[in-house]
C-alpha cells in the first residue's frame, strides 16, 4: 500500500468493507481537501492584494457537494484542463497634454487592474493546478482501482485455475485410484481364479492318481485273483488228471489183469484145443508140414493164420500184445471179428496189412491193425517157409 492509500485508508478498508463504500469515502475526502486548498489560496490572495483593488472575480468549481460528494468516475485517459483565455489588455487612452494628473490616475488604475488580473490569473492557475492534482489523484485512484481489480481478477482467475487444476488433479487422482483399485481387484480376481484353477487341477491330479492307484491295486488284485484261480484250477486239473490217471492206471491194471486172466484161460483153452487137434491130427494121420503152404490160406475159423492150431496160437500170441483196446463187458453172444490180409516178406517181415472185413467198430479194427503191424516178423511156420500172405481173423471175446 502506498502513502496515499495509507493516508486515505480507513478501518473499514482493513475490515473488508465493500469497494464502493471505500471509493465514496475517498471521493469525499479528496473533495474536502480540494475545497480547503482553494479557500487557503483565496485567503492568501486577498491578504496580498493592494489597498484599492479593483473588482475581483473568482470562479470556484467542484464536483458534488461537500456533504455528499459523488464517487469519482473512472477516466480511461488523463484530461488536461482547458486553459483560461488571457484577459485582453485595456487600451491605454491617448495622453492629453493638459490633463497629466488624470493620466497618472488612469495609469495607476491600469497598474492596479493589471496586478489584480495577475493575482486572478495566479489564483486561477492555482485552482487549475489543484483541479489537475485532483484529476491526477482521481486518475491515479482509478488506475490503482483498475489495477487492483485487474489484480483481483487475475488472482481470482489464478485461484479458479488453481482450484480447477486441484479439482482436475483430485479427479485424476480419484480416477487413478479407481483404476488402481480396479486393477488390484482384477489382479486379485485373476489370482483367485488362478489359485482356484491350480487347486482344482491339484485336486483333479490327486483324484487321478488315487484313481490310477486304485485301478492299479484292483488290477493287481484281479491279477492275483486270476493267478490264484489259475493255480487253483491248475491244481484241480492236476488233481483231476492225477485222479483220472490213477483211475486209468487202476482200470488199465484191472484190464491187464483181466486180460492176463482171460489170456491164461484162453491159453489153457487153446492148449486143450491144441491137444485135441493134435490128437485128431494124429488120428487122421495128416502130416502137414506147414499151415497153408499149398494155398497160402490159414484156417479162417482160427484167430491166426496157418492150418496148424499151434501156429495159429503163436500168431495170436504175437499180435495180442500190440492190440491196445479196453474190451467192454460182453453183452449177449455177439463176438465182433476183424479180418485182415497180411502181406509177408521172405523173412517174415510185415510188408502191408489190408482190412478185408470190419468188426463194425473202427477203434477195434484200428487197434487190431496196429497189433498185426507190431508183430513183425511173424512166427515162423512149422515148415520153415513164409507164405506170401496170411489171412488173420481176430475176435474180440476169444
């Protein structure tokens, strides 16, 4: 604040009064100061005036009244006061030669008038200077007020700008905080989703491992059960096979025993029959050298070939061990018979066996054929020479 503002400031200015009220008070003070200065100049002029002054004209002017002076108006430019016209000099009268006293009086009056005019001009100049000072003061006040208003406007604009910037910064910070919060929430949600997915995957992997372990255990248990079952079945099969083998062995032993007993009986019967035949032959006086030498045929009513009952018994005894067949119990009088023609070499070796009549049982026929083939070489005939073939009839129950 400058010296002028300090001089004309009031408490209301310091307390934040309205700018219009401050301007009114300042205008009133300036107007009072200007009038006081004019009155002082008038007093000084009158005190220095001559004793016989002529008429004096003083022009006083001021805006408003002393009691209620109007506020000075803003003036964009300084206005210089209009200069007062200089008073025209009074033409001096032509001097008269016979009136010197009157001329001296007129000259004195003219000098007094000139002095008065000079004082008046000086008073007017002082008044103009006071008015100019007042105008300058008003212009200065107006400029100062305008500058202050401009400053206030700029400060207001700066404050508004700063406020807007602060609000924008606050809004930006708020938006940034919201974005960061949203980003943090999004990151937290993604992390939660990732953790959930990882937990679900871990649970799925664990369940898969447990399922795989369970399936493996079930497969191992099934394999163990299958092995145990296979071992059990194998043991049962071995047991059954052993029982069957023992049964077969027992049956074979029984069959062999029965066959041996039957063979012994048959041998005894054959021996008795041979004795009878020998006795019959001796009685007939038939001295046959060999069975079937002339025709090569054996007795078809015998089991083996040859016309001698003793030779037929030898042939059966040779063929029978090779016949492997479980003879079933006899039912009725039927006695299946298989007939074969056996081709022999000169050394008695079997060269071929042909089925000439089947017994009706292929298994029995095959067993007899194998027995004939196993009897090689054939027993040597009594005559010492082998025929080209021998017909062999083999009966099941003889």
